[in-house]
């Protein structure tokens, strides 16, 4: 079934993301433990992740714009995964903060280079009738890697307790596989005439908001508000910790969430193509608000598992479907800018959400934070519903 529906490039891009995410997510949950054991503070870790994600977020828009100017996508994908593999190499060895910082920055910069051009390539390999399914399929394999990675780390630390450094070497293996697969991508030539000498400043893609079509702005505005309360998943996991559950339970729930997300991403994409992408997104935003409202007041393990399942469904209805909508409502020669603008703004919004969430958490705990998140998410729901009729 899948072989007849998806092209070779879609399969390749899915497998590339699968192995890349196995590599990244294998390290993500153990990096704080690794640095803490080496004597570094949580402030150092926070600055490391904050700077790395800002670089990734801002560069997504720039390189998306560049791929539009050059009308070439695969070269950015190849360089992006190549740099991420180099980042994994830099982190192998003793826990030196400068080396870890350099590796993490290189890894995230690689992500910034490849994301928008990769998504543009995915849109080229689909039709409006299959676009959400293609993005959902890719997201499903990507998220499957996010479940396999922490599982491998959990098994390794159960077998070799405290041996964090070897995991950096293990993570290098799937990173190399993803890079080698990336070099098998073949890009279709397009006939669009472009000025390859056009100057693209690093922040010039932010001007796209002014020049973009009105339907793009109406679609994106509610999502920008939503991004301001879409804090990192680590806060949902910390709610488990504050409720008294163990680190093992926390990691197990995170793996369960990623597995469910991976299984749901493509089927929900198919439903979005069949019944309407905006309708599925509205359902996702509504479930997101329900999830946060529920987690604000529930503290039993069964309730947490149910709401993490609801959260998995809601996120499956949002990110990949949003990219499918953007790919449909903007011209093909602007997709890199449009998707890059969306992913950059989303990344910066998540950074802001993490900052205010962390600040309020210390004053009012998860109840206050999650209640505010639920209320703002419902406002974004009604804004998107209102604007949908004008898109």
C-alpha cells in the first residue's frame, strides 16, 4: 500500500529522519545527567539548550529562503544531516562543556539548514490530496526514532549504569546512517526562473510576513499565539516528577507518548486529506487545551497516561498538518520561505513559552502554568476557527 502511495524520496526522507532522531533522542534525556555528573550546573545546561534552539530556529527561515532563491532543496538536506553527524562526533569523549556546546550547536545548526528545504522537498513529492498523509508519514518515522532513541539509552544504562560517555559513541552510528541515506536523494528539476544572484540576508526572511498572501497570514496568526504557550514537553514530564513518580516512570511515559505519536501521525494525515486539514487542526488545538486543563488538576499515574495519550493525538493533528496547509496555500517557489518562517516563529515561540513557563512554575506550580496554557490554547482555537472561513 505505502509503496504505491509514496515516492522513493518520501521513503528516504522518512528513514533519514528516523535514524537522525534515534541518534539525537538517544542523547537528549541523558545529557542533563551527563553534565550534572561532570559538575556543571542546570543553568549551564539551560543556556546550552536555549542558544542551540535559537540558532536552529532562526536558521530554518534563512535556509528555507535560500532554497527558494536557488530552487534547490536536496543540497541543503545533505549538508544539514552532514553537520548534525559532525556534531555527534564532537560530543564523543570526556564531558568538556565547550566541546559539548560546540557539538550541540553544530547539530542544531544542521537541523536549521535542512528543515525547511526538506519539507519543501516533501511537498514537491505530494499532491494537495496526499500532502497531509506524506507529512504525517514522515513525522511518524521521525517520532518513532524519538521513541527508539531513549529506549536504547534506558537499556544501555540498565546494563551499564552510569556509563554515559559510551552512549555518545553509540549515537554516532545512526547519525552516519542518516547522512549516507541523505546522499541518495534525487531532486526533480523545476522550470521556475529565479535570480540565483539575489541577496538573502540572514534575517531577511522575516520580511516574508509583509509580502506573503493574506491567507497565509490569517492561517499563521492563531498558530503564533498558540506557539507562545506550547512549552517544551519536559514540563509535562516534570509534572510527573512533582507528582512523586520515578525517573524510570517518567522516561517510560515519554517513550509511550512518542510511540503513540509515531503510530498516529500518518493515519491522522490521511484523515486530514479526506475530511479537511483545518478541521483536524482545530480538533488538535481543542484536545491540547483539554490535555493541559486535565494535567493541571490530576495526579494519578492512570490519569497522566490518559492525558499523555490525548496529548499525542493533539500534536499529531497539528505540526505536520500545518505544514501541509502552508504547502497548499502558498506558491511552490515560496514554500521554503513560508515553511521556514513558520518553523522559525514556532521555535522562537517555544523558547518564549519555556521561559515564562519556567518562571511561573516556581511561583504557582504546574496548576497555574497549565491552566493559563489551556485558556490561551482555547483562544487560539476560536481565532483559527474564525480565520478558517477567510483562508
